[in-house]
C-alpha cells in the first residue's frame, strides 16, 4: 500500500475541509450584518451603537470650523472638500470637517487613541482599511475609548481591535446602498493639492472651539455644490 501517498491525500483533504469550515464560519458571522431589502440598516442591532439624524449637503469653507456635538464627529456641516477615503491610513490626525464630508459619501472612519492603540493592535485596525474603498483611518488624540468607528449618523466605540462589532459595523455601513448616508455613489477619490491632499491633509484642530465656530443648526453654511464641488 502506498502509505505515504494515502497520508498525503488525507492531509490535503483535511486542509481543504478546514479551509471550507473557516470560510463557512466566517460567512455565517458576517452575513447577518449585510444590508438587504428586508434589513436596510443591520447596524442598529449592534450593542453599543449610537445614532443621530443629521442633514447633509451643508458646507463650510476651509477656514471655518464647526462646533460639533460628538467626538469624533459623525455628521452635520462639513468642509466642501472631502477627505480621501479609498483605503487611506493617515499617520496624523486630520481635520474633522473634511472627515465628516467623507462619511456623507458612505465611508467608515476608524479613529483611535494613539497613546493606547499601538503595535499589533494598530496593525490589526490598519489591515481593515488599507486598499478598501470607502474606508479611512486616523489617530484622534483624547478619545474617551481606544477606538471609535464613524459612519454618517452612526458611531461605535470599543476598546479591543479584535472586537467582532468592528467588522459588524463595517459590513453594515460601508457603502450601504439603502440611503443610510446622504450621497450614495459619491466619490472617495483624492481631490489633490488645493483641495484635499492626502499627503498633506488639513491638520486636526481639537476643542475648545473658537467663538466664531459655526453651530450645529446649519446657519452660516452653504448648500450642495457650494464650497468646492460635488457633495
């Protein structure tokens, strides 16, 4: 009997079975969080999710600031130029007003406290973003939790980069086609120098807000197409 050949076949079959089980198990974990006609926003079932209704298409200039009501912000008035959100892992904190515009385009923004998320934990988060359209990530000093995920009108804060709710949030909301964000189909491409340059993004400007910061009542903002183009 060709025992070596039989043993090799058994090993190969075991590997194939293990891979098949892994893929099936992974699919069974993710499928309930995929949007569908019957469940357009599965994220509402994620424990700890926070939601807030915001109006879209209210723009401010690159010189203006918005007195956001959430930290990090996940909706409301925003800069006319969106932050590039096709897999960018920004090494430095980025201006809220630009990041919020990307959420209006269906992006998910992973923000993290750079003093508490480092090394392997940071690599785990980065792997969820790099090369993925409608994803972006940046450090956010002073977070009350190590990690905060934002999409338009949705936020989830967690402490562990392996928390399964992170993938549930992304699966439910990244590019959700059912209108949970204002501008379905809008671009995440970089606008470039003079607009939003991902190689040199506008710097993060944390609270306290200046006295002339625009309130969340949308007064003093322009409508769609107003500060620098579409969206």
